[in-house]
C-alpha cells in the first residue's frame, strides 16, 4: 500500500488549552508521521477560503469566527491510508458520539469546538495542503 498524505488543523479550542503535544501523541501513536507543521493565526480571508464549501450553511459565520479567534496548528500527516486513519483517530464530529480514546472524545468541548479538522478525501487533502504549505515545507 502506498503512502498517503492528509491535512490536519488543531483548532483554536485545542491550542488555547495547550493540547498540541497531547494531540500529536495520539496522531503518532496511530502510525501517522507529521511531515509538516506550523502554528499560524488564521486570517478571516484564509478561513473564508478554507471553509468556502460551507458558505451557504447557517453555521458558516460562527465557524469562521471560531477559527480566527486564536492561533491554530496546521499539519500534513503521512502514512498508509492516512485520510481514513486520521478520521478514525479524530472521532465523530459530535464528541458525545465519538469512540473512547479518540481526539474528539478526549479533548473536544462541543460539536462546534471539536479540537481538530481532517481532510475527507484525497482531492480535498491536496487542496488543503496547498493552501497552507509550499512543497519545500513538507519533509518526510
């Protein structure tokens, strides 16, 4: 099986609580390698572009506001079947429905403040990675 890359964001609710190391430990324990990572203050424009797919949904404005409220950590993860593997490690969007031991079960505050984002498909991962990282910033 070939290596795959996926994109991850450790959201403001996680970075405000200094959970970067704890979340990274879960990512690495799942067999994923962090091949790029940086802490950034997302601008309104960046958030609007990133979450543009949700533009017509009622939660869009609140989502953008949450994502620009505090710094985030953006990452590229690599491993076999990385997209599906990371989605399993993250857990269900609603932390009340997430499996025990997942990032969202252990760290999310609510469905809106659910600590992490992960790509849902190879095409999405490629777009999301390209928005945040130049090719020379990704090192395996």
